[in-house]
C-alpha cells in the first residue's frame, strides 16, 4: 500500500508499519490536548511514542501495511 493510502487509514485510527522496517514500529495519529490538531507518532514495542516525520523513502514506498 502507498503512503497516501496508509495515511488515510492512520487518520481513521489504524496503526501502520512498513514491511522493510527491521523493527516492530507502528505509526499512527495522536491529537494535541488543547486544539485537537492531528500529528503522526511512531512507537516501537513498549517504548513511549515520539513524533514521526516521514522521510522521502517512506513517502515513496509502497510496502505500508496495517499492524495486526
């Protein structure tokens, strides 16, 4: 799946990952507390989620898939 398709699923509440990533990272949408503005975060395993900025490699890849 493309990044655009994955982004739409993330906006709908789905967690996504890339097959080529060597770790169990999941990217998904969170919202700011005050203004409810959406932003992407990435979380690996039990670690705390951190803000995620897609790289050009991530944006142009087509190996995005839903986290099970």
